[in-house]
C-alpha cells in the first residue's frame, strides 16, 4: 500500500485567541473546558475533532467554523 498525502485540517484557535487577546484561562472558563483540552486544540494535536467542543469555542469567540478550521491541500 502506498502512502498518499491527502492534505490536513488546520485548527486556527491559537491565531484567533491572539487576535482577540483571549487567554487560555478565560476561554477554558467561558467554554467550560479543561485547559489541557484547549491546549491540544491550540497545538493542533487532535486526532478526532469533537463537534460540541467546536461549537462552544465558536460561540465564546464569536467566530464561524470556517474561521476556526481549514483544509489545506497537499
């Protein structure tokens, strides 16, 4: 079986947080999430994306899903 590069999904949470000057502590509190879980999203170290988590992040940061995640072609 040969390896195929399908591209990847980019999570731009860290960029949005910096742009809005929102700390991880503030986002964790408002989105009712653990800091460790948010750090994984910020570092794009996620294997399976949780849609409920994305909805909470978008709600708190007042952003659209396409601002938060993008598909990057190979």
